[in-house]
């Protein structure tokens, strides 16, 4: 919930993280949440005051293959945005409910990227409640418009 709030805040400022994954989330000594590694972050605004690269300037593959949404594998600047981070948040939830498994896997990086590009719905074990499985699959839907519209909408679900 707190990670979703932090990501939603960054989105309200026009910033997309692009590399959300369990390794980039830390819990502090007093339960505070830290979202780390903003090195791949981009701005949705070409004229952003922070000097971040704009999403439209992306030319190379970047991210963690096991968690990447299809549009980031394709380097589709028009589709990369808030819903890409929603996908990544869904990948974190997937990892939690599956005991640490990444959303995509393969024998090689190419196999993992191929899985990310396809992004087929995941068939969860019967121990995962159907409603939770549906939330994970909606968040990691192949098409961005089929995902939750925001990190906050994902949090509320």
C-alpha cells in the first residue's frame, strides 16, 4: 500500500520509475517504506525542471527483464508511462503471492524478454485467492489500457 502511494506521488509529479521490483523496495527500522533506484526514471514532460530524460527520448532497452511490461521490451515510448509502473507494481505483488518468483522467467535473458513481450495471464496456485489473482493479472495485462489506470487505483483494488 505504501509503495503504491509513493509511486502515485511520483506520477503526480510526472515521473515514471520504470524499474520497480522487490529489490528496489526497502523497509526502514520504524516501518517506513523507501522506493529506491530512480536511475531509470523518466519524465512524462519533455520540459521537466529536474533534468530527467523524457519518455519520448528513450532509445534503448532498460529495466529488469523478469518484471518488465511489454511496452518497455518494445521500447514503445508512446505506450510507456504510468501504466508501465502499474505493471511493475503488479509484478511486485505477483512476487509476494508466489513466494519470490519474478513475473517473467526463462532459460535465458532472451527467453525472459520473450515472456515479458507476450505477458500472458498467469495461472496462480489454488492457494492464491481468485480475487487476488485477478488483481495481479489485471495489473500485468499485456495492453496498458487493460491495467489499472493509476498506482492509486491498483492500491485501492
